[in-house]
């Protein structure tokens, strides 16, 4: 584990100072509670926890993947698996309930999505759109058309 720091100052006596550095093996770092306190003060508890987990070998690569890649991967899971994954962490809950994921799922499973269907899905949410049965969707689309027709007739 290597920590480096720089002194930033307008004072002349610090202008020529070199960066400071501490190098410790991960075993020594795990035992150095005074360094833990300093890291928590400077960088925060989350950074300290992250570094400690790295040193212990507890590194969750799945949590660190970028959201677009996770959306792509999750869109291939079964619905039950998506429900279980949403319970893993707050991040996965947000991703598993996101409009982006459910839009991908709907587009992968449906042959055609009309612009009217897309508008409705964006209005009610793609997840709600996915779980609404076809009869209810047809009814909602018919109501939307009737409202638009009524608005268009008022304009004339």
C-alpha cells in the first residue's frame, strides 16, 4: 500500500518540499491503526473501508462495473434473478428498477414498439409497461388516442 501526499503552500519554506510517501505491505497496513485514522480523517471512512477491503482480498468486481455494461448483462437475466439481484445493494436496486434496464428488456422481447407505445412507456415507466398485460395496454393506448383527438378537435 503506497500513500503519497504533497504540501501545497504559498510559503517560501515549503516551495521546494518533495512529496511525502508511506509504503507498507498490506499485512502491515492492516495492523497500522494510526494510519487508518489518518486516512479516515483525510480521505473519509469510505476510502478507508475500500482500501481495507482491498488488502483483505474483499474486492467486488461486479459492483465496480460501469452502469451501461451492467444494464447489458442484467437484461439477459430471468425476471426472478433480476428481482433477487435488486436486493443485493442500493446500487443494484437502482439499476434493476431503472427505466433504462426495462426499456432494454421490452425492446429485446417485443417485435415492434410503436411511437405511441414508446410514449406510453415513458409516461408510466418501462417496468410498469412491461408488467401491464396487453389488454390493459390496449385500453391505455385507446384512452391516450381519445385524449389526443379531443385536444386536436379543440384546436380546430
